[in-house]
C-alpha cells in the first residue's frame, strides 16, 4: 500500500467519522480495529491513538526523534515534508 492509498483511506475514515457519531465513537475507542477494518495495513506492535480537534483544542503531534538524519532527511524536514508519520511510513 502506498502513501496515496493510505491518504484515500484516512480521508474516507475522517469523512465517515464526521457523518456518523457511532462510527466516530468506535474510532476514538479502538482506532487500530477501525483503521484495519477500513483497509489500512497497520504495522504489528504499534499503538494508534485518535484525537478530535475542536475550535478550542488543537493537537500538535510530536514525532519520535529520529536516531540519525541524513542531509536529505534534514532538507526534507526543513521543507516541511513528513518523514516520520506512520501513514507515510506504511508506503515504504
């Protein structure tokens, strides 16, 4: 599965959560099960958390610190490219 397919699935999951309160509650309660059921291939042993932003609460995700970065990685990070989010990594 590549990053574009992951984006399509996650976009569909978000739209479904906006439209269906029961689905949203299940997604918040057990994200891994819902994401798998929607077609994402999740890495074994990785925990998933879903949080809901609001006008009063915004979430900043602090990625895990990389153990070492190449010059290319540093250039990508400085340019705003995502190198460490799990959905991007699933495409590798």
